């Protein structure tokens, strides 16, 4: 079942007799171009205060909530309710508007959906906070349920100290006795600002460099973690670009300079680096052999090989 949200709103606004009021509402909800205008910008345009614009908006919505007017929106409400219930009753605003309107870019249809959500009694918009992006709920207890799950996931991921896959997060949610399916869990993950997914499909805390890398050194670190093997600095740059870890192309020399300076990386060959956390010793194979003989004394060829392999 598809709904023409724009037509519903257009038909409903026909009942608003005052032209200025109708125009203010259209601007406020982006019903003409998809761009919702602020109270201040509309007030300046019409020479009235922000508060007066807000009053006009609220009065219009109140009029449209009356039984004689609200019935026109019932088909839309049924569709919206079904979507909310599938998504765990908590949906990030950006995704909600895109999914219901069928538009990923700015479009009047998104403005119409926003308008209808503002009319619906159970729908509540929650502005962006430290923990969540702007989102909508269709029940009072929906956010508290989502917050409990997210809080546990944050604690579990932080304790894990490593990025994880979606299947791991599903397992974590089961540990918390959260009776939610995968779709609902993904809706929570989309809404929270605390947990994010990197370009390699792994989840972690948003503050981690493995999730939101800053600069070439963090991007290189993610590549090493994904590849799980020593890499030449030119290959590191190529892999950064292939993974689209940033808007600008990574330059090999810039990457090389960062690998040299950052203590997380150690040189293990000519232009080849590895992560220090893997237990590699710095230097070429020759350097490792020399250090091994210094530490262990004379050794048979096979013993030397075994010692070198421990750090390679």
C-alpha cells in the first residue's frame, strides 16, 4: 500500500482559509521544496515575531487534529504505525522520512511526512542529544527500552576492547535479555550516536579511531586491523583509498611519514610495517637474527628460524 503524502497534506490545507497562514505552514514544513524554514527566517519574511509564527503553526495543527479534518490522514497513520512497530517504535528521523517518502534527497514529500507525523497524537519527536540523533517514537516507553539495550551494548563493546560484527552485537543483546529481533536492533544502532559501523562492516564505540579515524595514521591502523598482516606503505595507501576512508585520496608518502612517527606501527622490512600489538620486533629479518643471537647466544639454524618466526 502506498500513500501520496503530499496530496493528503495539500487537500487538508485547502480548509485553511487564511492565505498567509497556509503559506507560513508550507514554509515551516518544507511542503514546496523540502527545506523546512526556521521560525526566525519566516518571522523576518513576514515581519512578525518567532513566537507569533509558532502560534500560527500550533493553531493550524490543532485545527487539523479535529475529527472532521484528521480522518483524511488515517490511512497514512496506519502505514506509519506499521513501520514504527516493525522498527521497534524508535526510528532515526533521517531514515524515517526517507523510508516513508521513498526519497533519499531533500524533497517536498519528506516535508509532507514530517507534517503528518506532527499531527499524529502518539508520535513524538526527540531532538538530537549526546546519545541519540534526532528521532521519532510512537510510544512513551519506547526510548527507555532502546536506551537500556544501547547502554548494555556500549558496556559490552567497551569491555571487549575490539570492534565486533553484527552477529556479535546480536549475541550481546541476547545476554541483556532484550526480546528484540535483528530489525529492531539495527534501528537502535542507527539511532544511537554511541555505536557506529566502520567501512569494513565492523561495529565499535564511535569515539574509537577504528570507527571514526582522524588522519592518515588512524586510517592506516584500520587497514592493518582489517588485513591482519604486514603491509608495504604503498599498499596501505591503496587500501585506504579502496575503502574510501575519507574524501581526499591518501598519498603514499604521507602515509609513510605517519607510519614512521606513530608508535603503533613498527618497521619489519624495506618499507613494510606491522602493528606493534601483534608482537613483531622492529627491523629487518637480518636485524631480528642479530638480536636473537645476542640474546640467546649460538644457535642451530633451525632454532634461529623458530626464534625469528616468533616475531614474524
